[in-house]
């Protein structure tokens, strides 16, 4: 019990961040037109690619002779980058198609 | 100097977090969506570069820069190429793969950190590592199965009692986690750890395997949310605010999005995840071929050329045939002939919500011609011809009148209300959800078999000749 309380005490800012982020996520997403469900999912997918920072730290703090950590970390950074880069690029490609088209009003100026 | 670097890094992370929030907010509106995605990407770039340059651990900068740079380049090149090259129809699968990669990343981080756990480190530290491992594995293997299903490589598979079996597997995993945390010494610790890894991966596979292919978008969205939580575990592990914000934000947004998607289909999440078990028997009974009548291309062309109002109902068949441009051509041709043409877009037509909108937008179809479910259903009673292009489950009346159907309760497009229904399909085979469609044997329905693109091209030629 004490360890848990200590943990919460030491990381209290983290807990605030977690709780506020939960509400923020819910607030931000509600009322999305169904047209945007796929791009939104894809965009959110890219954002959780921020886990790559963990991968960079994991490999970056490994001793240069800790080959297991280096190999695993190397793979982790590759797949993390795939998640980030692929995610953002594919989302952009989807949204590229939503570019606002001005309604092409064929003006037949009856000015004959 | 060092502390200034640390402060600068904190600022980078702060800007990154704000960029994620703003980006996600903007992604939820059609006008700002693209910019929102770019803002998130910029925030991500800042956070990554900041970490590379400024991160210090005990006053030491990062090691192994060569490896990191190599991995970044490899990942970026492969990621960009696949994301750019893949066909629009295959995009749902791709999102699934990228999500799985995030999960795998969490797993690998957990393995590295597990091997580094020092003697007497806090139990909670181990707990976070294990949570990242468990959630990441499920997300990874589940996403891979979802990918296989969407690309047609893996079929739905369920055995009796699988539901219970899955729960047992999950219970064993959780037991092992508790066992490891309590420091049980009978079995070597690494053995238990990798046991958790293997069982979690297995659970991910078993969890997704029985769920119907048509429900994969919901599953992907759910797994997306899981990866978000795994990322947040990483944030706790490294005391890293940007990972924490990004992870939790996606975790909660993904969860809500999952529920919204289910609502769009008028089903509950439970029904999607577990419903497949009961429906299996009903769906797999070999359906006898329903009676149906066919229509020739020229008859269809004549009917369409002289109609007043036509509603086009696109589905996955249109996407597979890459017929969106041809479809737009037909639409323009009919409009020149004075026919009113609109598109009826079911929210889950295709393989993902919004799939059809993306596809038709690609072909330059005007935005205001795309009607959503309710708007379309208002229009059908005054429609002369409903032209269904490779859609099936979203127009299946079983969703309204057959309680034993796996799609029962889903809102459908009431195409039957229009005077005439022309259905273009490749064969009489049942749709993606594997159920018969009574619409095809309705008296006002005519079938027009063939590949959507070829059929549309022939229709165009015929109509031009009239």
C-alpha cells in the first residue's frame, strides 16, 4: 500500500497528465463525421508511433557491447519509424483527396 | 549547459504534445483535417529530433548513434514507399500493419528493459514493463491477423468453446504477470517472462480470428487504442511526457472512435466482438442459390438513359475493380442527358468507414453528390433506378427483418424503395459477411453480372449510342 502511495506521490504530475489526456481524447473525437473515421483512425495510429522515442532511448542507453539490446533496439527503431512515417504519409494520402473543391459553377453569362 | 539542454528538451516535448492535441482536433473536421495531420507530424519530428540531440541519461548523451540513424533511415524509406505505393483499396490493411508495428515496438522495448531490470528495482517498474509487453503483443498479433483477413489471406475461424478458451488464455497470462511480480522463485524468471510474451501473442491471434472480416475496422480501431495504451506505458517507463500524452490521447480517442464506429452500424461493441460466435452456424449453412433475374447491358443502359433520378450505391466491388473514375464518367454522361445522379454512401460501405468517400473523392466526384445514410434513405422513394456497384451487406434487408442474421440491427440503405434496382456483382456469391441477400430475388431487382469497371464502360458506350 505504501509503495503504491509513494509511487503516486512521486509521479503525481504523470497522473494528472493521464487523466486530463483521457478526457481530452474523448472531447476531441466526439462529433466526427463518418467520412473522417478512417483518416482519423489512421492519424491517431501515426500519433501513437511516438513510442519510437522509447525505442531510441532504449537503444541509445544500451552499452555498445550489449549486442542483444542493440539488435532488439535497432528493430524497435525500424518498426517505430514505420509506424510514424507510414502512418502520417498514408493519412496525408487519404486526406489529399478531401481537398476542398470549390463548387464549379459553370457560369453561362447570359450576356449575348 | 547540460541543464539548458534538458530544459530545451522539455520544451520540445511540450510543443510536441500540444501539436498532437491540436492535430487530432483538426483531424476531426473535413476542412482542417490535412493540416491537422501535418501539425501532428511536425510535432512528432520535433520530439524525435529533440530526443536525438538533447537527451541525456546521467549526463551522458545517447550511444549507438550509427545504429539509430540506420534504423531511422530504413524505417522511413520503407514506410514512405509502402504508404505511397499501396493502392487505395488496400489502405485499411496498411493502417492495420502500421498499428501492429507500433505494438511490436512496445514489445521490443519491454524485452530490452526487462533484461536491464536491476536488483531490488520497484515492483511497479516491472509491472509497467509487463503491461507494455502484454498490450503490445496483443496489439501486434491481432493487427497482423486483421491484416490477413482484410487482404483475404486468412479466413474466419472459430471452434466451439473458443470464447471460454480465450478467457482462459487471458487468465493464465494475468496469473503469470502476478506470479512474476510477487517474485515467485520456483520457475526461472526469464521463462515466465517469455511465457507471457508467447501467450499474449497467442491471445491476440485467438481474439481476432473468429471476428467477421466485415468488422475488422472496429477491431483495428480497438487495437489502435491498445497500442496507444502500450505507448503510454513506455511514457511511464521513461518518465517521458510526450509519449504519455500521445499514448493516452490515442488510447482514449481510439476507444471512443471504436464506439462511434459501432454506433454507425447500430451495434454494440460486445455484439461485434462476441456476436460472431453465435452467428457462425447460421451464416455457414450452405445457402441455396436464390432465384434472380438478369438484365442485359443495353436494357440497363436504356432504362438509365431515360430515368429521372438515379442513385448509385458504391461498395467494395467498385473499389476492387478500381472503377471510381469510370463511375464518375458515367455520372457525368447521365447528367448531360438530364438525369439526376447522386451517390448513396453507407457509413461502412467498403472495408472501412469513409472508404467510399475517399475513393470517390479521388475520382473528383463532387462532394455534395455524396449523400449519407439518412439523406439517401429519404431519396430512395423518389428514385427511378438504384444502381448498386459491388455493395452487398449494406443493402441486405436481412439486417432489418432476420434476427438470426449476423448483421441484424445494422441500418441499411433502403434501395428496395426505389422503382427499379440494378445490382452489379461479379457472381451470385454472398457478400463479405457471408450471408445471402434477399434483395437479389426481389421482384424489382435485376442482376447485371460482371466486373464493375467493364460493366460501367459498356454502359457508357451503350448510353452514348442512344
